[in-house]
């Protein structure tokens, strides 16, 4: 039995990465690793479904005991991935999905070089600001802090294998599904010549998107 692959999805708050994952998972079985966090739940979020909401003291205890595969601080809160469930699922041949911040993704890449990293970003800074303010859950100071953090995250985009621009949700989900499918085939060593060409095309497209994103957000 082949080992499952570890897939990492990152992007600024407001990029819609969670929505993409939700739509993708309707038709594609996978193990979605639920992160631990010390932040407060947003309206509609369910403990154990969207996040495991734990205290700062409990989180730091898990760090000390080696119980976190990765962790990061974002907007003064901890976010991290419990190690045990990820290792258990991949050992059984199940693909595991992580929805984590860029700092955590870099830690995963260091610990698991074979992990597949995908970065999701809106088409423009204007769209990102609109999405953040449209939530109605954060004040202007917090929105500006998240926008500043978004720029820091985008500066790490070259460390990702693939990029998805989340403009039209249906298209973004289709692009993500193609990335996952071709990465699964590559990990199992079963790429056909046609699939290898698809992989090459996806990497070339992502390289072009990285340049476009940096021009839009960073210049």
C-alpha cells in the first residue's frame, strides 16, 4: 500500500481557501486535518470542525511535548497542526489536507519535503480588502493588520509548488482539483506522458501567476 500524500493549502485571510476546500471535498474524499488555534471562534464556526479552539496554555504545552507537526503565530494567536492524526492517516494511504498559514507551511516543507504546497490568492488587493470588510466581524485596525500580513505571506509565494487565483470559485475549485489529481499520480510514480505534460503545464502556469501576483500586490 502506498503512503498518502500531504497537501498544504495557504493564502491570505480572505483568499477563500476554506471555501475552495469545502467545495472540493464534496466530491473528493480526503482527510482534512483540523488545526488547533488559540483565537476565538467566528460566528458559525464549530469546535472540532473548523478548528480545535484551545487555550494558549494548552497549545504551548503541546509544543513543548512535540505534539505539533507545525505551528505559527498569526495576528497574536497560535495556529498549528496536531502531529498524531496526520501521521496516522498518511500511513494508512490516506491523503491529508492542511489549511495553514505560510509560516506553518514553511515548517511543513522543512519537515516533509515531499509535501505539495498550493497558494491561493484573490485577483487584486482591492478584492481582498472587500472580502475582509464584508465579513463584518473585524474593525478597521484588524482589517489593515490582515492586509499587511497578506503582503508578508505573498512574499513567500515562490516557495509554493502551485498557485490558484480565486476569482471565480468554480474555476478555482477545478484548478485545485487538477493540481491534487496530478500530484497524487506523481507521488505514486504512475504519471503517463500526457500527465507529465499536464504537470509541466501547471508548473509553468504557476510560475507565471507568481510573477503576476507579486506585480499586483508587492510593486
